[in-house]
């Protein structure tokens, strides 16, 4: 039997979990709230998100616990941001009961609130208000309504009423290569940080959950570099990557996606998730001095003439939604 000193951080207050969440990136390991973390040689970091957030959550009711103020340091802020990105990513990853139950766990929600409070002072009051509303919907008995809303909004195809993929949003007069180029750019971002999408990932690289998880990884790397007092170069590198990724990808289309989702989903948990995501991404753009994309960004038009050529031109071999380059004869 383990002694108290040998138990994992947070075990004494009931925040230990028996199984870690799977990361979409198969060579990046993350752990649920309350589990210890160590550097991961595969991708350079396994953050201490769990340990610090569990300590901050405990401090709410215990004077001798780790203070919430720890999350207001530079590394603590990065830890909080990483957790929030991952929390939202898991919420959008699928509508399975297991995922919903994970979001409803008391430890996860306590950590979520600690992370929000760490960002609240540097973000509009609307972020905290949206977080309260979201937590109010994350209840074990709310799964059926959430699943129903997901089916209504997303359907069973890439191009439903509210697409969850970046390349479905863009200039209606964009070049035909716009879509495959954006997919290739996303792949380059992930590869630059040694990340590989797992074989069991059901979505392509422009899915909202994958882009959110990538930002979680970048924020975790920033926290690691700050906590271990690396020189400025790796910190600057990972911060610049976050800024560029927000400007060119996640921050460009997420405002339009979440506004559309909020309008279709209504007042339930999915609508609350959309509103919190929009507030959080807007705050992140402001933090990194990035102009967020328009909430009125249109969906790309579907070219019926191109769709009819799929069987003969090999377009089915491309990622969903991509179009092939014209062939000169």
C-alpha cells in the first residue's frame, strides 16, 4: 500500500484518475487532472498541467494547499491556457458518453475553473461569464440533449449545417488550391514540432479539435520552457508559433464557426461550449496581438461540376473537401 507521500498529486483530495486521456497526437502524452507528469522525450515536453491545476483547485478550500496565485506566473498562465485548449478540444472531439462523463467530473471542472480564473484578469469579463454558463450545463444527466444537439448541428458528414473543419470556411472566390494548401500548411505546423496525428484519429488535420489540441501542446511547451528557465530562444519560438497559428488558422475561422454553432445550437450545452470557445479564442488573439477572423466568414461554395468528376479524376484520394489542381493539356 502506498504511503501518503507516495500517492500521486491530488490523490488525497479525490482528483486522481485511473486512465489518462488519449491525445490526438499519438506521440504526445497528456494526463488527467491529479496525475504526475514528467518530460516526454518523444516531443520534448510532458507538461505539469495536472499537478499544478489540482493544487490550485485544492487551494479554494484549504489554506495550506498550493495557492491559486501560482497560476498567475508566466509558466502558470501557460499551464492554464494549455488546459483550457485541451478541455475544449476534448469537448469537440466527439459526442460519446465516455467523453461527456469525463467533462462532468468534479476534478476536471475544478481544474477548468482554476484555469479560467488564472486568465480572467487578462481577459474580458465575458470569458468568466461564458465559463460559468458552460459549467452549468456540464451535468451527467445532460448527455442525451448534448448528443442530440451535436447530431442536429454537425450531422454525419463533413459538410453539415455547421462544419467543424477549417477549409469549409473561406473566401468564396478563393483559388481552387486554397483548400489543399491550407491542409498542407497545417501538416507542416504539426510536423515542425514533431507531432504525428494518431492512426485512431477519426478527423483530418483541419478539424477544430485537432487545431485546439495543437495549441494546447504549444502552450504546454511554453510552460515547460519557462518553468525550467530555458533561455529566451525556445520561449520566443513557441510563442511565435502560437501567434502565427492563431493568425493563419485557428483564430481566422473559429469566430465564424462558433457564431454559427451558437445560433444553431441554441441555449444548451453545445451552444454554451460555442460561446465559451469564441470568448476564449478572442482573448487569446488579444493576448498575442492577433486580429481574429470575422464572425461573418462564409462557407465555401460547393462546385457541383467538380463533385461529379470525383470518380474519374482521382479527387477521392485527396482529403475530404480538397480540390485537385487543373490539369493542363
